[in-house]
C-alpha cells in the first residue's frame, strides 16, 4: 500500500493488478486509485465487471471508450473465477498499447492473471505483517478517538489471523462497546473477538507441545464442530515438520510455503516443543486419522479427540 501511495503521487497507470488474500487491502487500494482519478461523473466513467457480466471482449470494449466530462475512465474487473488462455492473450495484447485515458483495475484474488504481472502495475494485497498491521490498528482507533494497548493490538492481530478485513469490523465493535472508556484492553479483546480457526489451531499446538492436556482439550472444544479442521491441523504440523528439518531462513520458508514470515517465526518457536522424530510420528498419525474419518471408521469429533490424546503421549 505504501508503494501504491508513492506511485500515485507520481501519476496514474493504465492497469493495476491486485493480488492477495486480504480483501480490505483491495478496497483500500481501489479507494486510493479512485481518489487520484477524481471522477466527477461515475455513472458514465466507471464500469464494473464480475462473474455475472464478465467477458473479456466486454472489458476491452469498455476500455476503448473515451471518458465523458472527466480526465479518466475506470474499468474494474472483480475476482473473475473462470478465465481462458484466450482471454489472457486478448488482455496482454491490449496492454501493449492501452488507451491512455483508461485505468483498468483488476481484483485477482484467484490469481487468474498472475502471468500478466509484468505488464501491469502490481499491488500486493497479501496480509500485512504484524508490525505494519498493528500500526494500522492503532491509527484506526485514533480516528475514533480511542487508544488500544500494545498487548490488545497484538491479540487483535493474532485472533483475526492478520486479516485486516476482519480486524476493521472488530475495531468498530471494540471502539464503541464502552464509550466512557478511552483505552481498549486485551481483556476486552478477549471477551468480544472470536478467534480465527488458524489461531485456535496454533493455541492447540502450543498446548500439545507443552503437554498441557487440560488446555489442549479445552481448545479442541472450540474447533471440533468446524468443517475442515483436520486439514488446518495437518497443514500446521506439516509446516512445523518442514521448519524443523529445513536450513532455510524464515523469509525463504515463507515464500516457499506461501505464508507470512511472521507466521514462520511464530511456528519456529513451537518446533522447540517437539523433536523431529515426534513431528514425524505426529504427521504419520494425522494421515492415519484422516483415513479413519474418510473410510467411516471413526466420526470426525471422536477422531479429533483420539488425535489430541495420542499427540499428548507421542
């Protein structure tokens, strides 16, 4: 976002490609572009395409139209799920000689246009790292004449798994819960914010590594009914095992595994609670439990308790 802000000061580009998993960053980036474009007649000079009305020909036809009463015309292409190779070729050909007065903005959460990254102005919409996101959290509360403690801001980041999309919705709830209190505390975050599943899996793993059976079983209560929870646990332990045996840096592992460097750093701390042999045994156990669930030999809830109790005694 900082890079986009700097680029916009220098001028507008003809195509912005936004990729990443945090939708709030798409909205913020788009807002910055629209503010710089300063459209006065959006009814004439803003065209939006999504899965309901998408065709690449329609998009490119819209790009060819000259703006009416404004300097710029904006065409927004939002998270298209089905894009053919022909569509990509048509867009690539257009980008060789785009209409100077048209700004094409592509929201690409499904990475359908990744091959065209070099032909566009790329905007990274992956989750912010901890320090950057906490800075945003503090600023958002300040806008509401509120403060948040460092401990509370860190907890809010963790509980929302770093997704600014979730964080901003929680900020309103936290800021206006008690209008007489100017400081948002961790206690308030704990009471009002529902923890993201991935963070709960992190807590579960922490408890298992420390052989804290009571906390592990209590944490499991929050997860056992969720669909796909075994997949989350499996992915978490797979990363732990990979971190434990790899000599790569946190940054290299983050790039390889498609996660934030901050997440790797946190999980590296968890590897100290397990030996490499334990992690290998746990991974084998996870495959066994997955087979038992899929074969109907055990219900998911029972299998999860079997898994947690087995890991405690690995």
